[in-house]
C-alpha cells in the first residue's frame, strides 16, 4: 500500500521582501498546503508541518528572526524579525523551510520545501521615551518653628539611567539628542498633600519650610 503523503508536493508561494527597523518586528502567512490535502479537501490529512528559517547555505538564521504560529489566529503563521544590533542593518537572504513532521525522517525522508525571501533591516528611529530615570538620593533637612529666614532645601532631580541610553537601538539612535532637564511639579507629604507651611518654587526646585507652630 502506497501512502500518498510520502510523495505529496507542498505548494509553494512567493513571499514578499520585507523591511524592518532595527528593534522592531514583521509578516504573516497561512499554513502551507500540499497536493494530497488539496485533492482530498482535508487540511490535516498528511499531518502537521514544521517551519524554520535558514540561511541560503542551510545553517540557522539566528535568534533575531523566527517563525511560528500567530497568537489568536488558527492556521496562520508569522515571521518575526526583531533585530537588536546595528550591525544587522543591511539586506539579508533567507529560506523558509517547511517539513512534514511525520514524513521528514527515514524511511520517507520527504524533502519538504524551501522558499526564498529577503529581509532588509533599516536604522532604528530615536525614541527618547525609552530612556529611564534614576531617583536622587534621599534628602533631609532639620529646622525649627518660625525660623528667620525660613529654611530652604533645593530638591535634587532624577538623572537619566546610563544603561537605558544604550540598551536598545531606539535609544542608541538618539545619541545626546534627548533632553536631560526634569521639572519638579509638586511635593507631597506621605499619605496626604503638602502642608501649607511648605511652598515649592517649581522654576528653581527650591522648597521653603516655614512652620509657624509645633503642630
């Protein structure tokens, strides 16, 4: 008895070249059909497929580009390209490799299908909002009631986290173009609003402490 799936032909299709920015991702395709499946109108007749991406020489493509089921979409797969290194910013040639899980090994050794496609990685776009800030060290001030002149404290500002500025292509692209100035808008007492005997100059960041009684 001859198993038609052992020699079925996986139907090919053309994959459009796609471009992806460094640090971002990209396209989708429906599960590959084969001639036995199409003739009998039974999508799973020859079993599941296995998808992988390889370089033209057959070696693994690298961890930055993968293929797998698209979340929430039955029978749909997607190629995810997420380059995270400026050295990848160029044209890449790949092959989408499709195998029949039950027939890829001996004695059948089904050849499967290889589909050529290209990915062009372009330069990332600067995203200053990805840069994080480190809080300043805790500050303390001791004063007395009705001190003349009233005690003041210049509030320290948060500073940009150095590691976040070079963590991903989107922030490395920014260089020194992202502003570093922060503004102190308000001061709050733990669990409540700032007491009326404390005033903040938001322009200078100076907090004036002028308690008029011991309460």
